[in-house]
C-alpha cells in the first residue's frame, strides 16, 4: 500500500499564491509518476497536473496552465504544486496521487486525503 499526505492548503485572496506538498510512503516502487487533482463542491474530481519522474515531463489542465507548476523530488517521493495568480474558481479540495505513467492520472489507485484550498474574491 501507498500512503500520501498533503499539506499547504489554506485561505488566500484572489491573485495570491499557495504551495502544496505531498509526501508518499510505503510501496511506491510501482509508481513512476505523481500528480494532483481537485474537487470543488458539487463537481466531479478533475485532473490538475502530473509529473513523470523519468525525464521530469509535466502535464497540466488547460485551466491552470501558466499559473500552476508541479515539481518534485523522486528520491524523497515528494511532489509540490506551486499555485500562483489564484482565482475563486480554484477553490477546491486538492488531492495528491501516484501511479504508473502508462495509466491516466484519474484512474490511479493511490490517493491522499486532500487539502482544502479556498480563494476569496
């Protein structure tokens, strides 16, 4: 089993920044990618970003491209999400996940408990 613990959420004004962190532990050897998704009230969970450890290639949802940056440290099984120019519509619970890069992020099996991000307008 893999355990994922997110941190760094909070309340921020529109236009502000937050940095989320996620630490993975346990049986991570079968995972070669990590990522983030979010779920706003009344909406389905949606993909935000992912990073492939081998080569460091990153992918983003169109809604966050240019504002969010995913990075990480493979040796530490840690991934970060730097969120800049935050908007009210970014308000959601943000979840960290890990899994094989060959599978789409939203189908990964290992997810954290989530951290709340609230952007006030």
